[in-house]
C-alpha cells in the first residue's frame, strides 16, 4: 500500500487548507484511514480518523475546526482544516490499515503563522 499526501502549505492564522491523501495498492476496502501530525520536537499525534463505514474521531484540539472525509471510489482521504492556529503547524501524515497505522505516507508540511 502506498500513500501520497498533498496540499500542505504556509498559511496565516485563521486560514484554511485542504489536505489530500491518495492510496494505491489496496485489495481490500475494509480499512481505517487517519491523519497524524508532528511538530518539531514533539511526538506524532493523531488528528482524526475515519473508518470505511464513515465513523469519525477527532482530537479535542481540532474538533469543530477540522473535518476528515474519504472517497472510497478514489481511495482518497481528505482533511479540511479551518480556523488554523499556529499550534497546527507540523508535518501531516496520512496513515491507513486495519488498525489505522499499518501504512504511512511521507507527509506534507503545514505552517501557520501570524
């Protein structure tokens, strides 16, 4: 399974970004997909996850600001990020698999500044 993220950029506080992750190599659609992020000097943390049936889960720090979604037909995962804050800065990784973290992408950088 290969995962390729895109959409990272530098934005100002309060701005929005939409991250995308395209998965290839799947033979089974019964998967969990997730977004993680890692800020410099900090551990990687889960931002949001979504299961094939549509159930979602968010970190408290991003609830009401971020929305995770997927397009199963395209094997695509998205993360709509609104009202971005400086603390949202980091490398964002897409992950997938039966336990959500079996496979990882290379990451896409998000930088939020005032």
